[in-house]
C-alpha cells in the first residue's frame, strides 16, 4: 500500500465564503428551481454579496420521495431542472407551450403537480430536437452519447424497463429483465429506440444548459460545489446494472442496508435503506465505478463534497429486515486503497468531506493523508468549550446544513422528549450559545452568520435560509422522516438589496472577498 504524508487541501488556500442553496429552491415561474435565468441571476447575487462559492445538493434524478440523496442514477441529471425558458430560446419549445402552466406555489415545490406537466414538455422538447436539430447539433449529441456510454445506455434502458413495469422496483420485474445483460440492452434498443433517444436527448440538453451556467459562474469568480452521496438507491440503474458490486443475495435482494447508530438526533439510529457496497468486488477492478463517478462529477463542478465521507473509514451496516439502526454494527471501509485509486486515475482534486458523526476520528486519518478538509456545524458546537476551539484553518464551517433546522428555528426550538440529550444538557447548550453569540432573540441568524465568517476556518458556507432569516418552516430536510422534505423554495424578491449589502459588509469585514 502506498504511504501518504498529510497533504495540504486544494480548496482552502485563501479565505472565502459561499451559499448553500439547492437548484430546486431557486425562484421562478414554473414550479421548481431550474438551471436557467433564475440560476444566472443567483450567480449575479452571489457576486454582489461578495461570495465565491455556490454549494448545491446532488442534481441526480431523485427517488419517489424526491430525496436527492437517494437517486435512480449516480451519473444522470434530473430533467425536471432543465430550464423551460432556455428550451424556448433554443427553439425546442415554443412560448405557447409555457402559456398553459398550472398555478404553482412560489414558496414550495409541489412535486406531484409539476412532474407530469414538466415531463410532458420534456418529451415534446426531445421530439423537437430529434426532428429539427442541425447536423452540427446532431454530431455534438452523438459525441455526448459516445463519451457517456458507460452509464447513459444502462440508465436509459433502466428507465424504459421501469416504465414497462409500471414504476415497480427492479427486483419485482419480470425475471428475464431482473439480471442486467447485453441481450437485454439490445432487445430494448430494437423495440424502444425513439424512447431511448428521448432519455438521452434530455440528458444532453441538461448538459448543454449546465455547461453554459457553469461557464458564467466561473467567469464571475464563483466556484460550484457539487455533492456526491456515498450511497445510491437500491432501485437505481447503478445497482441493477452492477449487482456484483453490492451485497445482494442470489435473487438480488439486499442482505444488509445502510443506516446510522443511535445519536443525538434519533435514539434508535436511522435506517437509510441503501444497499451496501461489496468493497472486495470493487477492489478487483481498481474501484472503476467509483473513480468514474468522481471524475464524471468533476466535469460539471469545481469542488466535490462527499456526503457521509466517514463511511469510507467505517460504516454502520444493518440487517436488511430491520426497521431501525439498533442492531447494526461497524464495518471497516475501503479507506486509503480507494483514494489511492482515485488519485492515481484522475489526479488530486479539491474534495470536501462531510465527516460528522461517531466515525469522524477514523475519517480524520484518511482525510489528512489526502488533504481533504472536514466540516464543522455551528449549531452542533455549543456542547462544551468555545465553538471551533483549536480548529484547523483547513476546515469548512457552516451555521447548519440541509439536515439541520434553520438558525432561527434552532434557536427557538423547545426541548423534545426522546432526545438523547437531557433537558438540562439542552438548556445548557442554548445558554452557552446566548453567551457566546451575545444573543437577545434578535438578529439570531446574522450573529451566527457573522460568527462563522469570522472563524479561523478558511471556508465558510451559509444556507440561504439563514441569510434570509427564516424559521423552521423553511427547513429543507428532517432526518429520519419521509414526506414533506426537499420542498422549500426562495420566493421572488425575498433576497432584498438590503440583505445582499449586509452580507457583503460582513464578508468584507471577515476578509473573505
């Protein structure tokens, strides 16, 4: 095994800050945030606020519960995020196509309402591209398909088979389709060539729009932080087409599943329900699937955040039949061998580790060897001592993340029975926060924002909800729950000139512009 000395990080060479806002949360007229005009405007807003980073959640097509951390492909992008206005600009839709839009809520993504309307328009745009594209556009599309064939063909066929089986989980498909093979690919290609092309065209159109957006962001001095969930959904093209890479039975069922041990959030632990990697099999081909996944995302973003990075050091494995995490057990992850393979195949890249939880000490050794910074959350730092005491500059600090309440919601929360914290510990934590931040109930969000901007860490990230001063109703996700998550949107006009100027002043004062 190759030995590594502790490496300097590639992303924390100077002081900088940015905003955490998922694409779906951008404002706009058509029910969900898109990678069109509102995204370009947000980049202008970031620049005006003195920010240099935009962190998004995974842009992959999410599962039935709309969770971006449980997607049906680790490589594909969500067609719902394609900008309708840019499709009109480019001639793949007409302005009349958007004239019949339903009445959408500007504060929430109503997933059930938007899906059919938008996906019908996506099909129309794909058909228009197929009929009206120029020879050059067709060549560029074919080039895209060839460059991405290693995942695009499997993903497209998976979607056709899922449709044939009325969106059933692949484990419940007709037996001849449950096991991936070249024969199945050829059969579906022959019988459904136009539908397959539509799926590929939409991935291509997303890629075209995204490339334009990223170029604009970089031209304004904004780097984009993408997000990789460590796990993938069981009902995904990745698992269906690569069953040997996961701990599955001979029939394809999960033997074990992902989860977490009991913690301060949930005393019975969590069940995430993802299949667990068979790391022995991954090693046999030098982690090709993982290195391809990392390299693929780096084609689209500047920095990669890996969610649940600790799982590479050790992970909590739970029997597949369990409905909580209490009977789980720790298993050693692939560790240094995986990151040696990644580094050898794609070079050193700026990676950020979400390393919260019990295995963070184990992950710290791995991070240090490859120069990967970890994160600190202000909301979770008032238990003992002064927040961020003895913190390395090579750290990324947040007021909170997509899994936390907003800062105002956190401050105003009341003690809940069932928490692994005692009521006295909860009260002491809040008292400590009030003393450290000099809180009197006013401007809680700004005082927390100012604290992380002035922290020793070279990188600070602020959820958009904390810039806007929103309460718990704007929370993005409540861990351990299904339904009602991932829906929050920023209403048009919510980000005022006064707010932008205030954040810029705090950013300049902390020497982060």
